[in-house]
């Protein structure tokens, strides 16, 4: 089961890798960002499996993104380990040949 909340994310493609923060909302929405991109979209789950669709858009100048584009629409699917870690794979619609790997680790708030 996926727990809504804040997650630290690590992601990579053959073009590059990065990290950021993702907020997984109880309402099925998600959002977040990293040093140069903002993300937003929706997610759903079925048991320990989940699927998300999101858009990532460059918001400040910086190095190339992991897809080599400034705006991408991303689809990912994966599963939860039940202990706060989500792993998934996916692609950007603008670069379907580049495999995306993502690990999200739940951040406990004090």
C-alpha cells in the first residue's frame, strides 16, 4: 500500500540522472520538483502496484534534463515495498526510447 506524503526521489535515464522531492497526495494528485524542473500529475494504485502520469517543465536555467528536453510528459508504473520505498520504470512520451528508472523513499516528518 502506498502512503501519501513527501518522498525523496532519485531518477535516471541513459542521458543522465537527478534527484528531487515528490508530494504524493491522498487525492490522487502529485507534485514536486528539483533544482530546475517542476512536476505535477496524478497517480493511482491497485494493492502494492501504482501508476502515475506527470508533466515536468523547466522553471529555471540549468543543465540538461534526464530526457534532454525542457518539457516532458512522463508515464511510470511500479510497486511499493510496504515500508516506504517505491520503485518504478517508465518513459517520456517525447522520448519513448529512453527508459526511466525511479526510486522514491518516504520522508518522515518530525
